[in-house]
C-alpha cells in the first residue's frame, strides 16, 4: 500500500439557491466562486475539488436532483484508480440569524418546515426516511468534527460545533447525505454560514478554503 503514495481526499461541495426570506443566499455565491478561488489560492496537497453544485432549496421535490449529485461522487470514485482515497461531501447552508460559522455534527430524521420550501412543500413532523424509523432517529457524521472545529478556531475563525441543523431543508439534505455516505463508505459534513451582512464574503471564502485544507490534512 505504501508504495502507491499518499491517498487523495476528493471533496464535493453543494450550496443552495435563494429562498423565502433570503434574497441572496451566500452559499450560492461561495460554491459558485469556490473553484476559481481555490485555484488562485492553490489547492492543498492531497486535495481534489470535485463538483460544486447549487441545489434547489427544497426537500422531497428536489430529492431526485440530490440523489444524482450524491451518486456522481461514487461514480467518479469507481472510475478512478484504486488509490482514489477518501470522498467527502461538504454541504453549505445559510442560517440567517447566525453570527458565526457552525459545523453540524448530526441530522435528525424529521422534516418540520417553518415555511413551504421553494417547491411548495411544508411537512410537519414527517420522517425524512420512513424506513429508518421515527422522527427521533439521528445520524451523525463520521468526520472528527470536534477536532476540525478546534483547529479552525485556532486559525482565528468564529466557529462552533452544533448538534442542531434545524428541521428545514438543510437538515433534510444532510440526513439524506449522511445515510448515503454510510452506505457507500464515504463521509459527509454540513456547515451553516451566516449572511454576508454579518461576516463578509472574503472571510467566508477564506473560511471555506481553510476548512478544505483541514479536511485534506486530517486524513
């Protein structure tokens, strides 16, 4: 194994379109600009940036798109060499009331939308995946989020570890992604970011780049 050289971490990224109450979704801007930003900054050793996708801000109605996006990473890995290394999904969502970045440790099998999603769906206390059990079922990320959060905080970022990704579309996507990751031997992380009004765009971009560097170094 050692003769093959260091393994590579391929990170696939998603953000969301604008939605009710948020006229500009920072994650759409971040994910749209990430490739160019990372090329300019220089990709860290051992990191490959896979697809950067903007998801519809919707649950059930956008599930087909989400499944295709998630599957693309596995297809990409199967086409690659035996030394394709680790695949990590990083999903970004906005928390308009937040003042800091938050790494989400888990997702809950519950969809309770405070307002309809962009396709008009407004579930209340519905299990996201009924076959998983009830709405109290939790899935946790297998990434060392505690250490990652501490490392980013030491770099000077205002970042916390969170156990509550809400019950809206962010949690919905994260739950499906964690379930998919577990079934395919890959990893998944959801990150909530504040509005650009609270933390400016440049700091957001540097934070995301630093997160990718930490993910590349932690394997």
